[in-house]
C-alpha cells in the first residue's frame, strides 16, 4: 500500500506550533526590516553629510550602527535561524517546498547578508578612521546589499502565499514561482514600513544626544522619514490588498476579526501622531519612550500583520499546495508533485502515515480515544490548539458538544470534502471519524475516567 511521507508532528501544547513560529518571525521582522531601512537611510545620510559638510551626522550613523549591531544583527541572527529551526519542526514539508524551489535564491541572499554584516561593522568601527569618500562608498554598498537581501526574501515570501504565475503549477520554473502581482506590492509595502521601523528605533539612539540642537535636527529627519514612510506604507497596503486572490478576500472578509480594519487605521494614525510629536517636541523624547514606541509597533503593528498573513493563505502553508497540516493537497505537475488526498481517501490516514504508532493503526474500542488524539495532533493541531488557550482552540469550534456521532458526521461532511475553503481537506474513514469525534467530545467535557486515560497517554509520550 502507498505510504505518505509525513514527518512526526511537533506538538506544542500551550501556544500551538504555529504561534511559536509566528512569535519568532514577528520579532525577526522588526530586527531585519529596521536594519535594511537603516542601511538605506545611512547611505542617504552619508551622502547628505558629505555634500553639506555636516559631518556630525556621521556620528549619528556610528551610534545607530553600534545599536543595530546588537538590536538587528545579534537578535536578528538569533531569530533568523530560529525561524529555520521552528519551521523545520512545525512545517517540515512547507520549508522543504520552499527549499526545493529556491535553494539558489537563498544562497544568493546569504552572500549579500555576509557583505551586509561586514558593512555594518565597517560603518561602526571605521567611522572616524576613514576618509569621507571611502566611508560614503561603504555606506552605499551597505545600503544596496542590505536591500538586495530584502528583494530576494520577498520573492520567496510571496511564493509562500501564492506562486507568482498560475502556469508555475503546470510548467514549474522558479521565475514563474518568484514573480507575481503580489511580489512587487509586497516589496513596496515592506520597503515603506521598514523606514517607519528605522525611524522609530532611531529615536532610541537620537534621544540620548545631549546636544539639544543636534538631537532636534536628527529627530526631525527621523520624524519626516517616519511620516512619509507611514503614508507611503498605507498606500502600498491598499495596492497589496488589491493583488490578493479572491479566496484570500473571502477569508479576510469572513475570518479576520471585525475590529481588524479600524485597528489598523488607528495604528497607522497613532504612528503618524507619534512622529508629529517627536517633530514639534523633540525634548519630550527619551530613550524609554522611544523603546515603548518600538514595542508598540511590534505588538500592535507587526503581530496583527503576521497573523493576518498567516490566516489569508490558509489552508496552505506554502505555495498553495502544501496544507498547513503538511499533507500535499494539490497536484503540481510542473514540479512532479501529486496530491496525497486520493491515497488517504482510499486507505485512511492511520494506515498510510509512516509514523502512526503500530498499536493505533487499527481502531478498537480501547484505543479509540488515543487514535482520535493522534488524528487531531496530525491533522488539526497545526492550526488549532488542543487545549483551551492558544490558537483557535479546537474544542471551542464544536460549541462544547459531546454528541460523538454528530461530530463525526460533521467531520465527514465538511472536512472530508473540503467544504470550508480555509481548512484543508481531511478525508476520514468511518472509524477514524468516530475516533476523532470521541477525542473532540472528550475535550469539551471529559468524564473523570476519560481524563485519567488521557493523562496516562500524555505521560507515556
Ligand atoms: C490549515 C489550518 C487548519 C487546519 C489544519 C484545520 N483547521 Fe479548522 N479552521 C481553520 C480556520 C482558519 C478556521 C476558521 C476559524 C476562525 O479563524 O475563526 C477553522 C474553523 C474550524 C471549525 C469551525 C467551523 C467553520 O466552518 O468555521 C471547525 C469545526 C474546525 N475548524 C475543525 C477542524 C478539525 C476537526 C480539524 C482537523 C481535522 C481542523 N479544523 C483542521 C483552520 C484549520
């Protein structure tokens, strides 16, 4: 019989594996975007300082560079591999799909990243030792290489959402996957908002200057950068939303919380107001206040953005063919990939999943609950937490029902057929559906005996 090459599931009981990846990725967006924005800003500022002879701006570059060495390059270099580690266990086939399409793109990105890291050290430690022209050249090279890393990554990120061209599915070809309508809109949006982050984080550095006039001058530059980039970002966001396929719009309309759009506007307004204040009252800005603003961007700006991005590409995790639960849900003849749904439909998941524990391959009255838990872990836990906190707790979606046959019927009617567009198709044999339903019912109101049984299985694992 055909087996499907699923890996074991990484189960994170508190948050859910998706949120672990999300938390690391959100922090990484702040560190990396601030760095790229700063690199370009430094290049511009170095040119300006050279033209006007206002060499004190080089001191700002030096100090901001030193700050970024820790903020972006140390923390960014921890969270970057953190994304690799966490996605490799949370979504091995998602990451594998990206590697199979873009390994050379990533290799390219790493080359530019190495140049970037050398560049930031040079800008910081050679600031007072090099002649102005050489320093300027380094600043420009640093800015350009830094932006190149963003260019490459954005293509991969937009493929993750949607392969660039529909013909990629039939013909393959990495450029077909890389460039799509979404790629440039996303690039524009990230470019704009990276300057917003650079301006906010730059406040932490500028607020420390003792010379009030210089502090004012630097903060004014940061504030204008911030205001312009926030306005541009809002426009780019509109463009970006316009490039999303219809299915994403349906998910957005139905599945994002109602307060999402007003909140987004409020955040943009708040950011703009913050920059106006730092512009007219630079004295008020302290490093602590700028740090709070940075944190606010992270919590109110980036986190919701990452959650929305995660939601609208559902039920897929990558390329619109790898489901979030790792099952291949679609044929991609261009890459020689076949959907696994027919195999699962024919033989059931328990029999075809390589890592099903042997005692659970056949459902019996004794192991039913445990089989159910295994099925929930394998097919649902990537998007639904199995406790009552974390991401979309599974029990809540069944309204506390303990009616096992009714739940099983729902599972076979809705999930097995793919009736809900934001969820993967999960074909279930009758006995598998009953087992999963028993487990879901036990989440709602476990009888004491059941609870003990569950605890036993948990400690055994
Ligand atoms: C690809 C991610 C994903 C997987 C895997 C997944 N779901 Fe969902 N599920 C969602 C999303 C997204 C929603 C919409 C809920 C929301 O955000 O409010 C949802 C909603 C639901 C609902 C509410 C009904 C509805 O139509 O909105 C039920 C019931 C449900 N899921 C059960 C399951 C079960 C059982 C499994 C495992 C067999 C599962 N889901 C696997 C993403 C997923």
